C-alpha cells in the first residue's frame, strides 16, 4: 500500500509541478460581446483586468537535492496529521518507467500519512515558483520567502520557499490549520542547509 500511495503522490506532485501550457491562435484581444461591433482596425484595445494570480510559467524542478528530506520529527508530523506517527524515514519510490526518487514519509503503522520533498528550481527562485502556483492555491503569509497551500488528489500540500529550496509537505486525510502549517514550515526551514 505504501509504495502505491507514494507512487500516486509522486505523479500528482509531478503533474502539479509541471504545469500546463496550451498555445491558441489569436491576437490576444477579447472578442466583442455578442451583438456589438468589433473596434475598427488600429483602435486601442479596451483595458484588460489585472490578473489576481501570477500567470507566468513555472520553472522545472530538480528532485532529490538532499540525501535526507526528513525536516520534521514524528511529533511535528503528528501535529499536522492529527495522529501519532512513527519516526519519519527517507524512502524511495520506483516509477513505472524505471526512474527512482525519494521522499521523507511519516506513517501510522504501515500507512503513510504525510510526506516531505525538497527541490531546487531550475530558473528563478523558489518564491517565484510558489507565487506562480496553480489557481485555487491559498497563500500562507508570514513564513518563508513564500508559502501556499494547494489541494491535490492525495491531500493538501504546503509549498514552501526558502532562499535556496522549494519544500513540499503533503498530508493525507486531514486539513491542518494555518497555525499547524506555520509551525511545520518554521521547523522545516530551520533544518534546511544554508
């Protein structure tokens, strides 16, 4: 079960991290509402609303940049998961294509309940990556360079930016409070190498 859950999590995180890009033909100007005439050629386009979320592409990520991604202890993971957990352990996941990656996993018995991954961004900064996150994310101010909680199929995931690393903390089956996310984020940041 653990391997299947982690494989699903890795796929979800990879899809979330990759983002989507679609090219559509057109001139970037909205069509006039039905029944209205199009503006004459050369006329200034109407002002466009300022987007409320970043729309730029997200950088690619480098995985497995730390040998040990266990930035939280059992008590800290337990606070997030809402249950006692075994001491977290670094484990590896083998994908269907034969590639491997690793994560720090906290379990109750044999069932995984939370996971941490640490990444490096290929361009820009980790904070840029967090700020360009998917629509529907919820920013978590007051911790790190930037932080946001996103919903994934497996559970809520905190994306946390330090000056050098992007940290993701996923919790299965529970939605931690903002205070719990902040406490975990502060603990994780304090244990990252500089």
